[in-house]
């Protein structure tokens, strides 16, 4: 059969497989063929799991034929970021130091995806150790809309794979913004859940108290479906919350009339590009038309918490890499090496002050949700970034601080944040926005985000890869 479903929603494809209008095997084989045609120029995947994916798909088809349905992900090809352990598959986390590491267990998120019947199609590429820059030996992931533009960092492979129709959803991680930046850059939806909502067991650490594991997909509803599968407590990760997992898919069809969205007009406009401000203005109008009340709020000053993110991350990265650094320093790229070394010299007193400021900031943010259901902000304050302005990001601390203004505060506080497409730049590159909610209130984010996507079509637009030059390859066939 011809493969024509690559840009269909995950939930739709899962439904077609459940109805046996499609088989998981034909969908998986078609997607693998598409990846082989297109990904040579995009570099979204670090490794395909082709043979095992086909076996998983055939198993799913047999189960479904026997009347067994594991849920909306059953038989659907999903990608996982290559910092998640997959038993028997090399897992490098974008590094040279771990290139030969083969896990003997699955990460908890991988185990839960398998239990949900998902087909693990491949491991997506990332920056070194999930920090800001790629290891010198790894070609950067390319933006499918325009390869002269930034594809985001860390979870870039997951977002590009989803945007280019190379998977129906992907697991990603966010320590300073790395689910939300790639989602914005590639025109997809992504969720940084509340810290502790999703187990981190079996994922390489960058900075454990900042690391969040979450999903990326083309729609908010698909993101909700993936979170439903991977969220929950875990005996292997005592920091994973025991709070019950909600019915997130049901949350996506809830009427949002009467909900309240907070906006800090000063924070959302100060030194923010006009194209981003225009997208925010349009989003406010859409929410108002849906019956959502727009409420002015005053967000806490983020300058100190943004400044604190760097030493906080550095200290935790130094601890995470202590078994291999500096003993194998020669295998590290210069940027991650510099971060680790900076973390090794932060004093205990300085680190304790950071922790106290984080606790205060977390409480200030949580207090805002006594009067609103969510807060709307940009993801970053500028229009899409040309690669020429952002090469070697780790060597531009002022640019990093500006990039992190709307993202890392919520890694520091642990609050859930939903990225979703909100428009396009004049160059035709996506612009993303985000909603933030109270701790463990992912339900409000899914309700509001899905309502927005029911009446807009930004998330329905896809990059045209036919005959277009991406990196070094001209794909012969595309979506």
C-alpha cells in the first residue's frame, strides 16, 4: 500500500490500527522507509531500531486481531531521545564517552511505552549530554522548515522527527528549555511536565533536580495521550510522584469557557520581537473568543533565577559526570567540559543560596495560580533564529540568558509548561508560545491547548520536504 499517513495525528493512527483499517506493521515499515529517504539530511535519528520495531508492530497486530487493545498508543511508532535506556540498544546521550554503552534494562518511560503497546522505532539525536552544543563528532540536527534556521537544542532530534513526519510522537527532556525550544523551532507541541510527574529512571542525568522527561508530538491531544502512558510513580525513582495519573485525553475535550489565563503584559513585551508579540496578541484573541478570561498578573522578576540556573546546572552536571570526568576529559567537547569544570568550583555556600532562592521563587510562582488557571508567555523573545547567529551557543552566555528568560524559570520551579505553535515568521519558520500551570495541573494545560488547536491550524501545517535541499541531501520522496 502507499504510505500516506505520516502526518496524521497519533490518536487517529492508533484508532485506524485498532479498527484494522491499517496494520501496525505496514505503518511501521512505511515510516522506516520514509526515514531512510529523508533523514540523511535532517539527522533527527541517532539510531533506528528497525528490526525490533517491525517485530513489535507484528506483535501489536496479533494482539489487536485477538481483541486485545492496550490503549491509543498500541501499534503506533514512537521515537525516544537517545538519553533513555533501551535494553540491548546503544544509548550514547549525544556523547563520545558513552558511545559503547548498551543498557541491560529499559528506562521506565521506555518500559511504560512498551506496556502501552507503542512501537519503538528509533533513538533521536541530541546535543552532548543534553546541554547546549553537539559533540564535535556528531552532525547537528537540521530544521525541516529551513535548514538555515535553528532546530533547537538537546531534544532537537525528537522535535524534528515529529515535525517531519518521521514518528507520531517522541520522548524528550527539558532542563532549561529543551522540550519547548525545539517544539517552537519546528512547529510542534511539547510538554515539560511537573518535576516528578514522569520517572527519570534509566535516563542520563544532566542536572537531576532540573531534568524533566516529557513528550513531543504534532498536537496537544497527542502529547496528552503519550503523557497518559508514561506518567506515574516508579519504585526505581523515589522522586516520581505517587499522585494518580489523570485522564489527560478526556481533558483535551473539556469546555474552557470561564477559565482564566494570566498575562504579564510588561514581561511579555519587554525586549520581545514584534513578530512574537503579534503571535501572543493573536493567541489572546483566540482564547478570549473561546470564553477564556484574560487576567493581568505580575510575574516575579526572573533575572536572578535565570542567572542562578547556570551554576545550579553546572554543579549537578559535575556530579552526574564524576565517574568519567576529568579522567576521560579528552572524550568531551569543549562546551560540556567547561560546564562541568565550572560546577566543580561553585562553593557550598553559593549553592545553598541558589537552593533557597529557588524555593522562594517556586512559592511565588505557585501563588499566582490561586487566581488564574494558566499563564501565557513566549517561549523565547526573538523570532526564529538563523544558524549564523546562534552557532556555538555555549560560547554566548548573554544569548543563552536571553533565550532562557521564559523557559528555565519553570525548570527551576518545576511547574508544568506546554509549548504549542502560535504562528510563523515572515521567513516561514514557526513561532511557538507556552502555557504554564500550577504544579501537577497538566489537565488545565491540555484543556486550554487543545481548545486553541481546535480553532486554529498552526499545528496542521507541515514542512514541504519534496525536492527541497536539506543539508547534503535532496530527498526523492516526502510527505
